[in-house]
C-alpha cells in the first residue's frame, strides 16, 4: 500500500489550550495536556514558540504512528474513521492556603 502524500492526508484544525505565565524577563508558555513548555522574550514570541513546538510534537507523533494517542490527550478520538471532540470544561476549586 502506497503512503499518502502530504496533500492527501486529512487535516483538522484544533484549538490547543496552553497557559501563559509572565516572568521577570519574558513569558513561559505551557501546554499541560501535551507536556510541552517553551518561552519567549515577548508574548508574541512565546505564542509563536508554543505553536511551533506543538506543531513539531504532532508531526513527530504522526511519523511515529502515535498521533491518535496524542490527540486523545486533548479530548479528540477517532470513531468510525472520523475525528470526534470529547467535550471538556476548565474548572477550578477554591483551596484554603495558610498565610
């Protein structure tokens, strides 16, 4: 069976959540679901870096045959050869911290 060319591969646009933390000398950006962390001197640079890191992560996962496992971490599963998003909510809980 011949491999699909990059133009024949189905592509899906997925919004991948990440956290931005301001540091004294720039920004740290973390995609918790995929365990990816990067940084940038400016917010624009940090956003560019996390996008690039996530894209490279998915490319590697695809090449290694692990893409479905990585997408599942983001709530995306394959059902009958179609991708389906599992609804997720970001929640928080109040925690009492001694001061």
